[in-house]
């Protein structure tokens, strides 16, 4: 299996296997050149060759050299594909860490992960196809990267539909504001495209990774479902499921899990997720469970067994390793590759060096916080790009690039002009840190109070309805 | 976690971990001795120490020496626990191989696996408790080893019930006569003890291990179910399930699978089953799926959520690694350990060096064979312990210990006296090889013809009934 032409990386195998792939691809390039093949064909082959060489270097720890196979044939257990090695950024599904207060260098992550940038052209096309103004998350680069979004739009233009898949790992009862991002965005996508949506709650994953019982993990899933439902999803088009429940409700789901598990080796999950020999076998096989909802046959009750309905996955970029694996496996089990829309991380209160984490209550604004708690947390913890004294601030201005309050406003303030004015005023020193924080506090208080009101209206009966496997209402 | 007092091995960890266990146990022994503890207590601790030292030697490849930790701390990937190393016997769930024409040395296997011999005392007790003559498989050492069978009988005497669990990997449509052994025996146990029975068809396992589609594996499961039903199981007390089906029908089953998967590491399955880094993650996590039916909560529809109903598993000894793992995990997830009854292997036609295998049609008598095919196969392939000429045979006698026809008769001929007469006459040379084969041919023809008749009566509707998750009829 050679790397797909879009430059996406295939799964890592042993250095020796990769060595042979590079050698083979080198031969392909030479053949194309000697046959005077069309330029774009040669270019694509060269691009693939370079990507393979890069993978080889990462995996084997040495440059590819013709005729010199890897000296050490053991696979290096180094999370290689999960690391954006340049600049010291570390990104995998469990850890986000960078030394820069501006946050992770997302342009480098795009190169490293082999995804595509969401550029103005794509945004324009989306507006044209849907007849709607692009969501502020698109306009502001919060969803910044994609895989195959053009194919989803192609299909949509041809009146072929698709479905949305997103999810959450229910690690605690309380979700924080950062957790809302994919759901706010997915709700908008559902409204704009009018398509069915499945939301996976990986309670099995949390049970496997954390020190909690199955019952706790399941209860968190139910509590989290209430917060998700409060985002306003259409009950006729949305299926929310707990893995612990749904695995026992649908043989289609388990059958896809087994299909995926047959086509991914331990070496591969070791390379992608950094698993080791002392990890439990549940963790090792879990990636297949997060992959399976990418295929419409996992939901026979919704798609009636149709196996070619494309899937679009909005998620934070740290979840991409799961879906790189999924896209690698898809053609080998006869399914279309899922398309993806990647968001940046929601920064911790203390700064964009890491993402907001529910397990650190000081770093997070929870959806259960009172207006007073919100005020205290922002005032006390939100990292400021302002200067130490009012005089200095007024003279030199604040730094929006590292200011967490400003960053949060880019997520939550809908009005572009108002946001731009805040940016200018803060950068010039006209707007003081306290004033900026006050705008954020009021914005968050309003968002969270409204969320709490909507959540109160979510009854157990409603949760049960959303989580019952059933037909959804759609046109294709 | 120290090794249980019955000498059963706990799961292998790293040599270093085992080294520390041995050291710790050595301390315990010294302490007991210096405290002048009761003799049986000291003896038990010494027995455990010796078992741990033996495990250490296998895993670390060196003798345990006080104060000298293992030199090479990497775990040896050598199927260690699956090998009966003495005498060159090799036994794991996929391979049975020995250099001896008499077959595997089962007494050594008992020592190596840490199980208990089924001795005359146990057989007498079973006859007393059930009021029934012991099955010929007990009388003739075909079921020769057990774990905790006395506890099952204790419970039964106190009117507490238990359930039976056995299974089959549906690797092909055609089952051979050897496949009948656990089912003939399990049916007898069901009749004698009057308890519910679950039969697992591991179609997911066969899909993962073999070059076949999910649909093929599932179809084999259905075809095999017909052969199993033809053994005469009580439809009111028996639930037969395909993993591919049942995983999607019961959240209790998946939840137990995840619980087990959280408590077993890759290192452990590597040590027990010999899995390597290039094995697919499906194989690596599969042992949890064969383990889960050992716990009554995997069948909420049958046991109504009761989590303490003991399980008795009749199976061939090569399946023991799965259940050693299961027994190690059980107390850590709050469940009772399953009890086991182990059978010897059904020898290949060519001799007891290996077991009968459906993938080698020359080594097997299939349940679909015609009387003529049976006759030809036995005459042509059944390894004989007779002499080369009639004169020599009459003078020196045949060797029943290596004669496959005689071995098969020990499995299928009910009449003890008749079998003993055959043994004497063959050993003395009075019975010729052709005559012995004729007795076997007629016996097998009768068994298989009757089986085929009963199988024809198994309708698709009956299969569906057996395979529908439902309440079973029992008294506890």
C-alpha cells in the first residue's frame, strides 16, 4: 500500500518496511521521468517520495540512503507521528504542550500531520455552496485545517448527502467552556448542511485510562450528554451514544470494530499513540472503537446498511492521530475515508502553552461555574498580555498574541468589528487589562448562564430519546 | 499479587517483577519457619516459592539467585507459559506438537500448567454427588485435569447451582469427530447436573486469525451451531451465541470485555499467547472476549445481573491459557474464578504427535463423511501400532499406546469390558490390525450416520431459537 496522493501519511510499520517503500517509490519516480510522464504525475510521485523519506527518518532515526537498509531494525517507540517535532510542540490525544505563549505552531502541525490548511478559497466555496456566512470559527482560523473537505462539498453540490461525527471522552461530570467548541461548531454544521449527526461518548476509553469504575464513566457520559444536548442539536437528526451502551445495541458497530482491529498492528498503534508493552490490551485496541463511527455501517438503524455515506468529523487537532489511522484502514475494508475539520486547542487560563483541562480546576472555566466564580477565575488566573503598570500599558500597549482573555473572546464574541476594535484598542494601550477582562467576564457569564438555563430544561426523558438507537430524519 | 495457594501461576510480568516476587516469597517462608508456623502453612508457602522460581527460570532464562537480579530485563517473547518444555511438547491454543507417538505427556502438562489431576477420589465424589456413573471420558482419563472442580461439587451439594460454558472457533463449515468430544461431554454434564449452559462461537476470532470475511466466519458459526445442537442439548437450558451477533445484543458482555481488557497488559498476553508487535490489535485484545463468558454478568438475560454464579468450563487443555488469564483477572474485577475440566487432544489419524485438524482433510474424519469415506480414511491413514506382517503381529502383539484406531475407540466405545477385551486381544496379537480397524470403522460409521440424521432435523428456526438471547429455565 503506497501513501495516498494527498500526501497523507500511511501507518508506520517497521523501519525496514518503510525503507522498502521508499526504495520502491524512488523507482516509480525514475520510471515516470524516463517515460516522460506528465509533470503533475511526476510531481505527485516526488511529493510522495519526500513524505515517505520524512517518515523513514522519523521512524528509523536516520536519513534514507539508497542501498543502505536501516541499521537498527527495532521500531522506535517515540510517538513519532503524534509529535510536531519542530519548535518543541508536543501534541497527542492526551497531551498538548508547547514552549510558546502564543500556543502551538499550527502551520507546522499541518505540514507534520499532512493535512490541508483551511484557506480563504475553501471558506469562500463553503459560503457559496451553503449560502451562509462562514462561522466565526472559520473566519478566525479556530477551525484551521482539514482533510478532504472539498470532496464533502463536491458531494453536497451533487445533492449527495453525508453525516457528521464528533465525540467526547466523559472524564468528569463538569465540562468546561473549551469543551463546547466542537459542539457549537457541529451544531452550526448540522443546521447549515441539514445532515444527520452521531456523537460518541467514549466512556469505555475513560474507564480504561482513568482510575474510575465503569458505572462512574457511564454516569459522566449521561451528565455530559445533557450539556451536549443543551447546545441545541436537532433531536430528529442527532444520535448520541455511550460506547458501553451502544456496543451492546448494534452488531454493526462491533463488526466494524473487529474489521478495523484486524487491519491495525500493535507496531502501528505504538507508532501513532506511543503505547508500550505494559499498557493494557484495552488501550491498545481502543483506537478501533473511536475509528468505527467514521463508517456509516456502524449505524444500521440510521443508514440502513448503506456503506458509502461519507463522514465529516469536526474535532480538535489532537484527535487527528485516530483518524489518520482510520483513513489508512478505510480503503482496505472497503469504506470511504472520513473527511476532517480540525480546530486549534482551547487555551488554559494560565496561557496557550497547554490546553484547558477539566482535571485542573484552576486552568478551567466550568459550565457549572457561578457568575462570581467566573469573575474570580478570570481576574485571578487569565494570563495577561498587558503591561505591568497602567502607564507602561498605555505607552506600549498589550500583546493580544499571548493574552488569554483576548484569545477567549476570539472564540466567543460573534461580532467581528467589535473584536477587531478590542484588538486595536488593547494593542495600542487604549484598552486596559481590567477592561478587557471585564468584557470577557460578561461574555462568559452570559454564555454560561444561558447554557445552564438550557441544560436545566434537558430532562432524563430527552437524554433517553437522544441516546436511543433509532431512525433519523434526513433526505438521502 | 502473589500466586494463589493452589499453585496456579499468576500472569507473567517482567523478569524483574517476578524476581521481586520470588524474593518476597522467600522472606515469607523464612518468617513462617522462624515463627514455627504450622507445617501445612510452611509447606504451602514453599510450594508457592518453588512454583515462582520455576516461572522465573522460564521467563528470565536463568536460575533465581538471591541478590542477583535478572541480567537482561527485556521480557522473552517465547510462549513460555504455553509450552510444556520437558520432552519437547508444544501446546498453545493454536498448535499441539510432540515428538512422542503416545501423544503429549499430560502428567507433565498438569505440573507445568499448575492444574490438578482428576484422580479416582474426585471421580468417586462426582459419582456420589450426582448419583450417576462417571462418563467414560472421566473413567478413561480423557478429561484428565481440572481446576476447582471440588468447589463446584461443594456448591452443588449445598444446592447452589452453577453454569457451564464451552465453545468453538468456527474455522470451517465441516467439523470433525474430535470436535464432538467437548460437546458430548458437556451435554452429559448438563444432563447430570441440570444446569444452564452457554456456548460461545468465536467467529470474530476466526475472522481475525484466518483469511476469511466476517460473513464467512459468521456463516461457519451458524453451520457449526447445527452440528452442536445435533448433540442433543436442552433448548430450555442452552444459549448458543456468535460473538459477532451477541456483542451487539448485550451490553453486559461488552462491559465485562472492557473490564478484563483494563486488567491485562500487552506484556501478559505476549507471555501467555506469544503475541508479537506485528500482530493486529484484534488478536491482542481477543483473549478478553473468550474470557468474558466465564462471568455470569455477561448474560444478564439469563442470570438477571447476579454476579456470583460459578462457572464450570469443559475444554481441551490447549484452551487453558485463556482461562489461566481469566482466573488471574477474576478477583481483581470482583468475580469468582471459573472452574475447569480439561480434556486431552483428539489425535490426528496419522498419530498422536498432533491433534486432529479440520484444515488437514487427510488427518480428519469429518461429520459429513460418507460410510465409504470413513472406511477409506481409517484403512489408509489411521496410524497402526500393529506389526508389519500377520506372523509378527500374532507373535509379538500390537501396541495400543500408539495405535490411533485403538485410541479412537477409547473415545467412542461406551462398553468398558468390550474395550478392555480389544486391548488385550490386540496387545497379545490375537486381534489383527485389519480387524481392529473394522471395529473402529463400524463404530464411527454408526456415530456419524446418527449424527447426520439428527443434524438434518435441526431447522433454521431451531438454530434461531438457540441463538436468541433469552431467559433459560433453571432452579436457582
